[in-house]
């Protein structure tokens, strides 16, 4: 029977076994490192994805501002061009742009403030209901979970977890799934106002650009260039807006985007034609008088 160092050595696993244990330890360590690295990578990707994602409400505000800016000022400048003076078109167009941008921005600001006030009022009512009518709140939670299609036992567990948990968590759950009211950001009103106002100004400034490059009495040339620019702009905006909503991954969606561009072009052209016709009509009547 081995003794001393020989005995101690004999108690160790064989060389191949020790190698296998070492390999497993190295694999475990490597796997842990890889898992940690993967987790960090996923967290970084998720963080960067959240940072790069644009708020859909900002896109909606930009569309509102651009769509109004591409039609109303274009119709105004087209109508003013019937007066035959480029300076009148430029000054009138700039005045309308400034006033319209301020008006649209204020409208967006007040609308966003109303949205925030409505959310706060609904949240307050929900908290009062949680305190005063816990049985009714429990039925509301069960109804929401039933609509989701959870099994009865799992739905009961989730219900008990929400009812017995914190009031803040239950309030967020009811606001999100019962009232479908996501909490608006604190700077929502300011961002909404600036986005709509800038969209309106940028969209409305496009039909004015050609008039800066023609002489004062060559208003027809300015109108022609303005109309050409606006037809292209309206079609592009209509196509991009439709593609942003439905996508453009196949031919069917591409045709849908083209149809959206054509519709936007027709609407803008009709608005401009109506404005120009009214100005011509009124100016003709004033001359006859």
C-alpha cells in the first residue's frame, strides 16, 4: 500500500482524468466569459437600438407639419402669383410661413399639454379606484388577462401578484393595458411644437425658393419653376410617407407608395389651383369695378 508522497499521488486522478477536469474547467470558464461577453454585447446592442430608434410621435408631428407646409403655402404663393409681382409673392409667402409656423407650433404645444393633462387625470382616477374599489380592480385585471388568453391558474397567479404588489406597478399595468395610455415624456409639448413648426416652415419654404431667382416682373417663370419643384416634392413626400407606414419590401408595397405619392400630388395641385383661381377671380372683379 503506498505511503507518503506515493500515497498522496495515488489519491489523485489519472493524468487523462486530470486533463479532462482541466478541460472542463477551462470550457466552463470560457463559456462563462463568452456568456458575459454576449450579455454585454446584447445590452450594448439593445441600448444603441433604443438610442437610434425615433419616437413615432415625432415622425407623426413631422408629417403633420410637412403635409400642411407643402400644401397651404404652395397654394398661397400660387394664388399670389396671379398678381404679377414676384416681391408680393415672396413677402406674402414669408409672412404666411412665419405666422403659420407659430400657429401650428402653438397648436401642437397645446395639444401635447392636453394629452399630458388627460394622462395625469386618468392616472389619478386609476389610483383612487385602486384604493376605493379593490374588488373591482381585481375584476379589471382578470378581464385584461382573459383577453390575453392566459390559462386560469397562471392568470390567477398574475392577478394576485399585481393586486398584492405595489400600487405603482398596478397603476402602470392598468394605464398601459386598460386605458391604453402610455406615459408622455416630460418634454413632449416642446418637442411637438418645435417639430410641427419646423416641418411647416421647411415644407412651405420650398415653393418660395424659385421666386428668389427670377426678376421682379417675371412671376410666371417663378410660378412655373415653383410648380415643377412642388410636383416633385409632393410626390416624393407622399411616397416616403406611405413607404414609412407600409414599407417597400415588395412590388405591391412599391406601387402603394407610388399611389400615395400621386394622391399627395393631386391634393396639393388642386389646392394650389383653387387658390390661384380665386385670386384671379377676385382681381378680375376688382379691376372691373
